[in-house]
C-alpha cells in the first residue's frame, strides 16, 4: 500500500522519472502488483505518452486486481483500468471506442460510479438524447443512489450549457 502511495506521490509532485524508476524497483520486489502498473500508466499519461499508457492499462486488465496480500486498490486491474482506456479514447476523439469500453465497464462493474458520468458525457457528445442517456445509465447501475443521480446530472448540465453557448454564438 505504501509502495503505491509513494509512486503516486512522486507522480503528483511532478517527479515523473523518479516515479518511473521507483515503480520499476517496486515491481521487482512485488511482481503482480497491479496498482504499480496502473501508476506507471498514469505516469505515462502525465508525460503525454498515451500510447505507453494504453499498453500499461491493457496490461492492468490482463493482470486483474492485485492479490489482497498487496493491500491493493480494487479496480486497478478492472474498472479503473477500463475507464482510463476510455478516457484515452475520448482524448483521441474516438467516442465510439470510448462508449464501447464504458458500456462494458457498466455491464461488468455496475457498482463503479465513475462509469456513469463518463458514459453519459460520451453519449451526449455523440448526439444521444438526454432521455436515452438517463435510461442507459439507470438501466446499467447496480443501485440508483443520490450519488448516481448527481454524477449523471453533471454531464447533462454541461451538455445543456454547451448547447446554449452554441445558440448564443450562432445568434451573433
């Protein structure tokens, strides 16, 4: 647990090279620690290397979550890794791939709240109606909680705001 936190702290402080070296050393001691590979992917993203990050997130999915003996973070080898792949796909403008990854995440991990907001925003950006987006998220989540409703409201609000801005710009 402390090893993963150390690599994260180095990443957050911008000490990316040191974080990468430290992660490699930790993996020599704790092979199969998915959280460290996940942090390596985040380090790659911080360096702007989405290709390397993509490969590392895929490696996380292949590894699955680390054994409990590592005090692992649930999701580094499943839902978090797949959502991170979707984020990269969105960054690259491949909304269809992002949607596929996020729909898979929602199906496989209906209790992971982070998927709902990302999927809703991705669908809205592709022109899916708000009603259909709400139905998709409501139909996929494990439990419709206030948190789910809030996370769904964020992209719906942003979508309406973008529409109003476009209408104002068009009227000028």
